[in-house]
């Protein structure tokens, strides 16, 4: 049974298209100056934002891998 | 479909009644902290991140409820968690765009933002769209509540010798009356604290049910091995079936839903605005989305997974034909004992009530701020006395009752969908895109003009209506291969079409501003009024479906052009007037918020005792010079004073301003108004922290 359209295809779409939105968000907030990396607190928040993206990517990736056995 | 009645025992009902009474008493206790409309709607902007995080649980879990996610978990497995775990993509926009703008611009509602960023006309249209969205959301909440309790009720009961059938709508009316009570007399502080308690209880109840359910089916290994592979995958199939597919739900929920929830759900926004500062709001959002939402996804969906496992091993206990919207109640009643079932059901229904309460409170806030106050201003009553404040608080409470009634009526629009999930998906896909696009472009694109936002509302809605009428022609090019169900065409993927047309209209109008200006210089008031009438007639024709598709599409293009030109004529755009309202001017927003240049030097947090100063009416507090030096503060800077007991989460606190210094270290002088607002107890230690 071909499960690609039920497993890795939605995964790639989610983190591909979602990733574009995420990257666009980071670009705009940095470009507009609302995320100001000269402030130590903002630098920490940037790390949190990256962590969140990787966190969810790993949750979905690991569960897909486990489900497919 | 198999449906149920009379599930549960009298013990369960006793537990539920006791639970509800306890929750209402708890809410009423905190209702006494409501003294002004600011308290009623925003809880006085003083709470810590952890309190807001947990109180959001009850709101979020309630709105993305046990009923609808258990239903999808029962039908499709672990992919029911998708919608809880796709919100992170727009968090950068929220944390560093929308949230600071909301706080620093001191807007009380989303429509008020539209007035400040664009124009009063934009506010008017935003108010209509937002009220429709909020009341629809309340309707979905009531529908879910009704579907949750119906399986526990008998089919009919006898009153004074006559039999009364228990229907969904009758159950919802009774629920609405109970729901309206403490929101009407409590306000936002009551809701926040009630939700805080319920947030903990909900997670506990959901995980308890998961643990008991896993034990019931024979342990985790048995449970895991029982489920088919497709049930274990965390994401749905790419484009089938039409009632639950990944790509449709991505655009409906991860894009329109996430932006809608973070950017235009007034209920959630009011929670973030109740945080004591922007950084606390960011923490609340981050912890909630990163950690609480994945746990919540298990909490709300596990009954469906357990039900599926039981139905595989024992179809005589749970038939595969159980109605999806009833699976939660059925599974909970099977795996738990009497009393525990009552507790789980009480937690579920109370959480749903929290969601509805939050939304009622938020909708009342929009009504008071964007309808009641502008009317009073129009009538010349702008002076704010304590009597006016009391009258406004009374109006807020009456509005809450009116909104509750409208919410019950809104159920009629959704009750015929096969599941609450699809009703909610359809609702989100249809109502959120115009506002979502308008807020988003307004915040992040400073060139986005009033003409563009108003045309997005009118032209976007016109194109959305055409899409709803001709989905096979207009939405099909966006369908990613999803089959069109003629009964409910493209419930989810229509969000992509709707978002696309709204962004398209907004972008096109912004990019053609100079062309519009070439027309407006040749116009006078009479020609502008004439064009307005023509545009109004076209919009009327599209709404009431008076044109065949070709003419309707052409008319919409004309409508877009006319609206852009007319709005450009009446509302010239001046970028210098929007400082503080886009992500490009957050620092200016901070300066406007404070009233002078922010002091960003990081000082110490200090502990002190409060003392009352005599007869002072101004909003300053006085610290010793040494204490101010330790805080790196100057006269005129903003300061936050709070009770040191952390478990209060900032309930007893105030925001104020540094006044002239004195010489008594460890003492802060406050006035009577500040004492009452801060709810400070005698002889308690406070901490003070410079804000900016």
C-alpha cells in the first residue's frame, strides 16, 4: 500500500509551504526592526522561534517514521 | 448512525452539579475584582504569563473541543492532532508584530485598530465582519455543548403531567442561560481565573481518560498494535476524503485558522492584553503553543483513538456505527466508573462554557467599544465620570445577555452539518479571510492603504460570494485534487481561494494607488457620490445574486475599481499618520505609549512596603532616590508594582509612573485610587520593576 500521500507528502507540504510563511515572518520582523537582535532578550526569542519550528518538525517526522514502522 | 440517550448515572449528575456550582462560586469570587470596564474586559492588564497560558487552555481546548476532535480521531486516528500542531508558522508575526502593536497602541478592540490604522469607515466594516465572526463562533460553541450533553439526557421528561421532548435546541437554550450567568456578573477577571482552574482540570481529566482507556484496552503496546497504520500517521491523507484531508485543513486551519485565532479572535487577544507586558504575552504564547497545545491534542482526541481500538477488539461494546460527535461521551462512559464519568463530563462541558464565556465577553467588548461608545460620542456624551463608567459597565452586562441570545440563534446555521468539525471548518474558511488579510497586510505592509482595506472587504467578500455560488468554476483551480462534494463543496480548501482573492484585491489596489490618484484629482464630491451609488447597487446585485456568472464577475471587477477610486477620493492616505500601527514603527509605538523616550536600561527588581500618601490625586508613586537608582529609573518612567506572592499571578498589582523621589529606602508611597486598583493588602510586601 502506497502511503506516501498520507505520510511524507503532507509532511513536506506542511514544512515546505509552512516554512515559507515562517521564513517570511522572520524576514519581515527583522527587516522592520520589531525584532532587534542588538537587544539580548530579542536574541533569545529568535532562538525560541527556531526551536519551535524544529520541535514541531521533529514531532511530526518521528511520529510518521514510527507509524510507518 | 447510532445515537445515545441516558448515558451516565445519578452519581455522575451529582458530581456535575457540584462541579458547576463550585466553578460558578469561584468565578463569582473573582467577579468582585471587576470595578471598571477595563477590569471587565481586560482584567486590568496585570497578569503573569503562566496564569494566562493556563487560562488559554480552557479557551483553546474548549473551542477546539473534545467533541469535534474525538469525532475526527474516531474516524481518522492520530491525524486529529493536526490542527493543534500547525500554529507555529505565524508565531513570529504575532510575537513581534501584532502583540506589541496591540499593547502599545492601547486599542481595546480589533475594529478600533482599523480606525487608527485606516479610517472610521474601515472600522465600521471591520466591526460588522468581526461581530459576525464572533457570534458565529459562539453558535459553534453552543452547538458543541448541546451535542456533548444530549447523550447524557433522556429523550423526554415529564413536567406537570405533560411530556417534553429534549431536543438539541432546547438543551442549548438551557445551557445558554447557565453560561450567561457568571460572565454577565463576573467579567474578564472572573473568566481568567475560572479558566485557570479549568485549564488544570481539563488536562488532568483528559489525561486521566487516556490512562484509564489505555489500561482498558490492555496497555499501550496492545493499543498501538491494534490501530491500523493509517490511523497512526500524524497527518491526514494529502487530498482525500473531502470531509478530512491534509491540504484543505492546512489552508483552512494552519493558515486562515492560525492567523484568525492569533490575530482576530478578540477573546484570545483580550487574554494577551491582560498580560502585564509584551514580554509576558510572548512567554504565554510560546509556552502555550509549544507545550500545552501538543498535550491538549492528546487530551481532546484520545477518546476517539481509544474508541477505535475498542471497536476493533469488541465491536459489541462500541459499534463502528457510533455517531462521531457522540464518541467522546460513549468512550468516557465505558472506560470510567460512575462519578469519574461525571467528573470528566463536567470538565468537558465547563471547558466549552469557558470558551463561550470568553467569546461572549469579547463580543460585548467589541460592541461597547465599537458601537456603544461611538454612538455616545456622536451624541456628544464624551465626558467620563464615575456615573458614566457605571452606566457603561451596566451596558456591558446587558450586551453580554444579548450576545448570548444571538449566539443561540447562530446555532441554526450550523446544526445540519454532519459533524461539528466540518461546521467549524466551513465557518472558518468562509468568515476569516477578509479580516485576516486586512489585519495582516495592515500590520506588515505600511503601503497598504485605506482604499485597499475597504476594497478588500467589499471586493473580497463579493468574490468569496461568487466562489460559494460557483465552486466548480472558481474554487476548483485551487482544489489540489480534492473531490468536490456537491452538498458541501470544498469545506476547507475554499479558505485558499478566499484568502487568495482577498490578498489579490488588497495587493492590486495598493499597487495601483497612483492610478487611482489620477482619477481622484479629476473628481468632485458629486461625481464621487454618484459612483458610490453605482458601487452600492453593484454590491447589492452581487449579494442578492441578481447577475449570471459572467456579468457578476465583470461587475465585481467594476466594483473593485470603483471602491478603490471612491475611497481614495474620500480618504487620502498619509503614511506619517500610521506611526505606531505597523511592525515598521514598533519603537515609535513604545515612545507614544510612554509619552516620552523609553528608558531601556535594565535595573534591579526591588522589594518594598507601601504607604498611603495623603490627598494626592495624580497617578505617580514615590520611591527613594536610592531605590530609583537601583532600578535605573528616572521620574516619568513607567513602573509595575505587584504583590510578591507569585501564586496570585499579578492579580494584586498596578502599572503607574515614577514621581518625585523621597529619602526612605524600601518604601513606596501610593495614593488611595492606586491602592484600590492594585487590591494591595495591609502589611504585604510589594516588588517594583521598571517597565520602560
